C-alpha cells in the first residue's frame, strides 16, 4: 500500500510530528511505502493568487477556477501543486495530520485544499462524489486538540462532536471521491504549563495516545466509514429527494 501523510504543523518536535513519525514507522514496518507532504517545511503557499499562473487565460480579472482549468489544459499547473497531485496519484491512503485550531484545520491545510484540488483535472461537474477522481482511495484525519475528550459533545465546551467540527473537511474529501474514515482525535495535547495533568501523567498520556494511533493504523479496515449523501439521494438540482 502507498500512503501519503499530509502533515501540517510548524513545529518539528510537536506531538503532531510524533504521530506522523509513528504512522510512518508502522506502515514501513508492514512493508508499505510512505511519502510525507510537510507543508510548513516545504514552504507550501496556501494562498491562491494570480502570481501562481504564468500563462493567464484572463489578465484583466483573476478567476481562480478558470485559471486552474486553463493551467490543466496547457500543462502549466504551478510546480508545487503538480508535486502534490503526483503524490496523491500514487497513494492508496491519505492521512491528514494536523492540530485543531479555532475548531477547524489550520489555514495552511485549508489552502492546500484550495490550490491542490484543481478544477478541470481533479474534479468536474460530473466527476464528483462517488464518481470522483479519487474513487477507490481512502482518507482519514488525525487531529490533536487541547480540550478533554468529554467536551466533544453536541453542546459541550469543545463546540460539538469531532465529526461535526470536521464535517466540511471530510465532506470535501467525499466530494473528491475518497472513502472517508472516521477521524481520529487525540485530546489534552498541551504543553508549556497548560496541561491538565502532572508532567509524569502527561508523558504517559502522550505514550498511550501514540500506542492508540499505532493500533488504529493496524486495523484500518475496521474503522467506521463516514456516511454522506450521494448522487442517488438528490434530484437533478441537487435537492434531497423526498425532502
């Protein structure tokens, strides 16, 4: 199996980095191939802008989707985006590794979606959802947060369940054709005096979290798949049937 880890954290000694490394070691020990897209270290630019396109279809007005489609047709997709697409093309499984910031993924990772999932190549009006470009591939979000697990309820302090908080990113993966696995949440991951535990207890907690992640990765086929509406559920206008 070919695995792509899209790693989004600015600190190389972070627990997100430890989760990334644990995944790499687990898969490689099983004989799988792992590639890492380290967005911060590689300096990925998350901002979609005119400067990315050297052969503009319209110089008077910047229309991102039009420029993306034109770049695909003229083989002028920005090099950093082409690199990410090549990585995606090779993989069977995508792991998105990131911290929860302001109840969502970091802006860097959102920008990766904005720029890498290019219109005209990776999706079209008909090439979406169960007909998506990445049909047959799997994707999973591995997420860290400082809040305790008990707060991730509908009306809890964390703002909702992890599935509801990550609905948009998971739905985007579904939109692209991925089979989306239930996100894995690692809670109470804090440092610099903000931890809810003593230092000794905190280190044990980190170790247990790493062990949990390794166990999850060894049993991917048993992870619940998220259920999304699809073409069969909508009318020709995209409205839910029998709504």
